[in-house]
């Protein structure tokens, strides 16, 4: 659907934005308007998410809805703002970043009573643009659509795309590309970098205001709690420890774990140079800008702890009036990240291996680590390795053995140890295998499939590969014979030279 309709004649879709961020946090943003689109065309609309938000999908797919999603009309209840934030980017601190190509339109209360941000990405320059054009290309926008929906279907906390709109205007990167605007939905867009912005300026009053707002929004049980700021830090640590463990469990590499991409809500945000590992190797990096491997797959837990330490630093004046006491208490909280992460990771590994909680924790961890070592030694696909282990749990070893080639002898030895452990559980083999299939996906957003879908959309205006991929990824644990091609990794030589890019 394209529109060159006179927007003055359109009736704006019914939407009741609330604007608590704009209302309660004056001075933390700049009021701004989207640049608009020359010839907007609806590329994709998330009808299920629209229903969850209490929106009429047909209204938003209409010319009036498209006028809003293309940035040409702002609903009366919206108060568009560009949020201020700072951030450590690859370890170096930038005191001012901010929404350089994004705008928060406002907030909705969804059908479950949850407050959700509705924001544009790629809607034009703002005062925070730092020389950029503020635009987005269609490929990166659709990457956010595909990977965000894949993560949601996997049950991993994530921002999600409500819509993707082609603007009808080119954006210029290494070559002219079709422009687009993403409409993104988030529990909030509060980041570690939001707090860093005001801490770097010594603005303690605004920092307290921001912290109180975040606590009310994300940890309301702490509003009147003693030591609420320290407990707030601990809550964010817990959410992020759980999140990164989930990333690791599906082989997801975020690719740009800067503090401005670390959310207070515990949602995954910013699907720029993200990717999924195939042949298991903790040192895997695909991002073209991560030349030192800072954000490699295996580094992600440690990096998240580092990011959260930067978050805790911003709140030291609120944690305790005595700087030394504040530092000691915050340090204890940050040191708690590793055991929290380990708890989530070990629990997930047990589930992936079909082990109940009744066994020896140390022995179970060693069993899991030995399996990961086998995957790495024999270059076995991470996703298929765990999925086919479920077949072995049900007595069918051949699908798993096929993945190991000359390493089948080592696999059989390990399987012998694993079966001894399985026999200690009262769970019958079919039930164990079924439980393993519920936590070990058969479909992930494989890099070559994502790239093929993006290339078709960008180069040929062909959206069918994207729609087909989204349909498969919507049910990542349910293997379908007709979708067998989507289970397979790319050829090793293709993965060896694969790179992802930031999309800015």
C-alpha cells in the first residue's frame, strides 16, 4: 500500500497515548517531530502485536494508519520526543548520544495492563543526530522485524516491531538503499546510558527523578522500600542475568552490547549486527565493527556484568550518603551478577540436556560442559546438536551421530555417561525427549536465511522470503517436514566469511 493522499483529509486511527516520560521527566529529552515520508508504503504490520496493544490492525493498515506509521501525521494524543542518553561504546565513553534517528511517540497501556513504549526508528534527524541523516534503510529495519519476532517466539524478552514502512526515499550508505521506518514496541527505552547521561553531568536531582520513575515503572514493589536504589540495581542485575543466559541458550550474539543498548527492563534491544552461532565456538564474532572480539558470544556474560557496574556507578550518590559505603554496597551487588547468571545458565543447561533438578549439580555441569566441548571440537552446529540430543534421549542416536562425523566415538562415550544420569530420573524417555524439544529449538533465525530475505526485499522488492521465514520462526520448537531446509546451517565456507553490519 502506497499513499500520496492529502493527510489533512484522513481520520487518525484511534489511539490513546499516555506520555508519562514526557510528563514526568522534563529536561531528559527534546520535543521533536518525525520528518515524514515522501511516498509511504506499508511493508509489514504485526497484527498479533497490534491486538495485544489494543489497536485495530485494519485501521493501522489503512491510509490513515499509514500516514501515522510513515511519520506524516502525529496523533493528537502523542507527544513525540527524542530521549537523551550517553553510553560506553566498545569500552569508550560518549557523554552524549541520544535518539539520533528515533522518536518516542508515547506510551500505551496494553490489554494486560502493561505500559508499552511506541517509538519510531529511522524517522529523521533530531538534535542528537551527531551528523547522521537520522534515516534507516529497509534491510536493517526488516532485520529488526525478523530477529525480534524470532526472539519473542523463543520466549526471550525483547523489543518488538509493530510495523515497517518503506518511505519511498533512498538513504545513502555504501550505496543508495530504500529507506524505511520501524515502529518499535518496548517495555521502555530506559537504558544504562540514560542514567549515565545525567551522572556524567553531576545532575543528581534529575538522576534521582529518573531512578524514581524507573522504579515506579519497572519495580513498583520497591517504591516505598528501604534501600530502594540498591535493590533497584539488584533487580536490573537479576533481569539481565536471566536475559543473557537465555541468549546463550540459543546461541544468540547481540554484537553491540554497549551500555546504551542495555535496557533497564531486561529486554533485548537493537538488532544491528546480531547473529546466531552455528558451529559452536565461544569466540565467535560476526560483527564487522567488533574487530577485537569484545562482544564475542562467550564474552557476553562478562560484558553484561561490566555494563551493570557502570549502571551501579551512576546511582552511588543515591545508594548511600557515604561514598565509601555506597561503593562497597554497589560492588557487592555487582559481584552478585556471576552467581545469578550461573544459576540461570545451569538451570537452562540442565533443561537442554533433559536433566532434572535432583542430581548432583557439579556433576550435571561437568556433563553439560563436556557436551559443549564435543560440539566445539567437532564443529557441530549448536542448535542441531542440542535438538538431536532429544532424539537420543528417546533412543534414536543416529540423527545426533550424523552431526559428529569422525567424532562419533567420543560422542558415544559421552552419551553413555549421560544415560547413566538419565536413569537416575523417574521421568520416562518419551516425556524427557518431549521436554527437551520444548527448550531446544529446531528453528532459529539462521544468518543466511535472514540475509536472503533482506536481499530479496531490498534488491527485488520481494517480501515472500521474509514472510515465509517469519512463518517458520513463529513456531521454533515444532518441527515440520516441509520446513526441513530451515533447520540447516549455511555451508562452512559461507559462515567463515559472514559479517554483520551496524545498519546506521
